[in-house]
C-alpha cells in the first residue's frame, strides 16, 4: 500500500512538471524579450533628428541638448518627495500623477518622468540624483528652430500619446514624435533609430555592467537630413506682407510642382513649441479661436475661387467648341437671366471678345460661355457632367497628392449634387450660373488655385505639388512628382488664356501692379463672403484673390493669394502677388510703394467688426 502511494505521488509530480513545461513551451512560450528578465535593465540612447534645410541650403532646423528625468517604478525607494518636487519645479500632485502614469505604463521599463530640463536645471539636479533611487537623467536632443517663420510647414515634435503607443511599437512612453508639417510627414526619415544598452543587475538591484558583454547592445543611427523645396527668404517675405491679415499664399515652381512658399496668416514662431513651455504655448495657440494660428489656411481653408475661375470656363468653352477667341458678347453692366435674376458686372460694358472678357473680368461674357457649355448637351445633367470632368482635370475636387499630412479636397459640384438639391430633370444651366464666375458651389483651397495657375503656365499640364527636394543630399526622384498630369483641354487653347491674363497687367484690373521688365500674367478675383446667423444668410466683406505666373515666356513661379475680408482682388492680394514674384525672381524690390503699403496695411479693424471674427467663411 505504501509502495502504491509513493508511486502515485511520483506520477502526479511528473505529470505536473510535464504539463507545466508543455504550457510554457507550447501554449505560452517565452517571448524572447530580454527585458522579461527582471535582472536586466534597458537604457536607451536616442539618436539626433535629421537637420532640415531650405532649397538654397539654408539650415532651418537643427538640434539642441536637453535632459529628461527618467523613472523605473519598481526600483523607486522611499524619498523626500517635497525636496524632489522642489528640484524639479513641480507640485506634489504633479509628482503623483506622473508616477501613476509611469507605473500604469510599466513597472520595469523606464519612462519619462519630467522632460526637457535645461542645462542649468540638469546641473543642479545631477549632483543629488544618487538620493533618488529608481530615477536617473537621460540626455536627448530637442529641436532648435533657426527661423521664426514657416511654423505651419515645419510642424513640431511632442511626447507620444496613448494612440501613438498603441499603433506604433517603436515608441515608448515619454518619447518624442513629429506633429504636423514636415516633422510629421517625414518622421520615419528624420527620427533615425534609437540605440539600447542592456545592464545586468544582481539580486540587490545593483548594476554589474553590460549584459553578456554588450552583445545585444545597439548604437543609435542618426536621422537623415532633408532638403525642402521651400525658399525661406520668399517664405519670410510672404509672412511679413501678411502681417495683420488673414489668408494664405501658395507659390509653386510650375516646371516641377515644387512648393516655393506656403504662407498661412496668422502663423506662429515654431520655437514656441520647444521645451518645457511647449504645452502651455500650444494650449494658448490652440484656444485662439479667432485668429487660429495653428490652422493652415493654405491647405485647409476652402474659399470660392472668384474670377480666376473664369479662365477655366474660358478654356472649357474653347475645348467644347461653344466659343472661339473671336466670339463676342455684349455687356450692359450685368447679365439678366430667368425672371428676376441679374448678375452685376464691373467691366466697362460694350461688346467683348475672349481677350477683353478676360482682362476686364466681364461677368456677362462668362455667363454666356457657361450656359453654352451646359446647354450644348440634351440635358443640363449631361452638360454638367462634361463640365465637371474638365474642371476636375485641373486637380480641383481632390487632395492633389502633395506630401503634407493635412488638406481639404475642395468642392466641384456635379449633376448628382444638383439632382439632390432640385430633383432630377428639375434644374437648368441658369440654376447653377454662379459657377460661371467662381461664385457658385465651387470651393478651392489656395494650393489648388496655385496649382491651376501652374497648369495654365505650363499650357495644360501640372506636376503634383510637393515639399521634399532631397534626402541626405540625394534628390528625390519619385515618379509621383516627376510625371506630368494632363488636363482634358488641348494645349493650343491655353495661349489664348495666357494672353488674356497677360493683358490683365497691360490693360485690365492689374494694370497698376506692373513690375518693370518682368512679364506677368495674372487674374484678379473678388469672392463674395457669406455666413449664416440664426438661419439667415448674411453677407460679409468680400475676400481678395489674385493668381499670377511669371515670366510669361518662361514661367518660374506660379502663385495664388487669398486675403480674407480684403475687399477686391487688386486691393490686397494683387499687390502681394506682384511683390512675391519680384522678390523670387530678382531678390530685391523695385515697387517699394507697393511694398510699404502692404507692410503697413492692417485688416485687424475689419476682423474686429461683428460677425467678421471668423478664420474663414464659405459660400453656401
């Protein structure tokens, strides 16, 4: 009986061991993670982020040293909390919150307790760190922005959040990641690869040295430097011209699609979002709901395109064969249609052919052209579908595919839209006539309008706008950016549009904006500006719009300027566009009269009016 009992116990123990080993090796095998061993500590060595340069080699973003206080919760021993808080410049409540956050993240992995100490703070604390077990100081680098401009382009870096940690295993709590702009778009290139050292500890938690002589340690790999297409001198100038104004400027190289300037006004100094004051400064910028400095108007704000859109309708009319350059329409200071509808016009009146219609921006001419396009087909829906296809071939109604992380698609209405509004077969060209002059349901962003201008400069094709030029000195030659995209308009029609835009500077609405010895083709625009108050449609001060490219014979810059509540196109947007063109092509300004006026002029009183304190409004 005793032998049987002993044998049974041995069998039970054997089965238990075999079962446990099977569970560990088959059902729940080892992870292979070195840090599963509680006697091993990881110390990360962070790489420096790559530098950022402008197209001319000007250094825009470098790095500066900073120091993080790290914590490993399971190693923390009793300490003088009040003294430690005083040294760190935090409250006891902050200490508890930070510790609980770190503990929740991991008891054995290091995480940032207090980030971004200054050199002075580091020097004071370093001498006393031995008193605070479980805490140590780790050096890392922060961004050093060497320009006060381009905050919307460059973006910033900040600590990872729970979403980042959940979706990207590379990051640990307290590490930094790119936010907005180039810092976000090219995070994987700029951040480099962090290194790690594994430290062996004894049973008393004392460090013994490198684990297995450092065979698993890795060295940090620095981030790659990138060169942007931006001309920082042009960017700086654009931001100066837009001081005390709201709106956006986008300048492109039409031959390549490279973004030369991307101005959003008002903007912010990127250095505000560096260091321990970053969070406070960000909160202040974020909650500025009037000026919205963090809102990139060049990419996100959608405006009616106004009169520059007339050039598109002219080209569609030529392509569809409903007009020729010699086709004339008589204007009686406006266009009457329907029973009681009248579209006013500021042109001198009389009979206009295409060229005169363009440089005088005649509403009557383009209302007739638009009707002919839509009414060419058996139904308004069929005509609208053809018109929509032509418009979208210029890159409108989509995100263009540029390499920045934000944007809006704009709006190009088609037959489906009007079927929903009016009902199928219950609408006609006259119901949508505002599209003829860029005042209908069409909405564009500044970068889209700049891209249209580049397309006209190229006589019918464009390259995807982009902001990356080179990585580690090697030019980026992605087919996405080097392959031309063609419109549905035959190239021969563009010469007529270009001539009309050139004559805008010779005889038309921008004749007073000429720059000596630079041939410029442009188009003024005044976009009506509406909002709704308690369900009622209220008209505000018009937006000022201007598009241009130069030189006409060999285009090197195409530009679109939007100035919110800026009245007519030649009052604010036109002068700014002309100055930007001269600045880029010559590097100096001869039209100092225009320059002084734009630098001094402010629209703050306009924005302070009731209902006008909005970042942007759109036609409804």
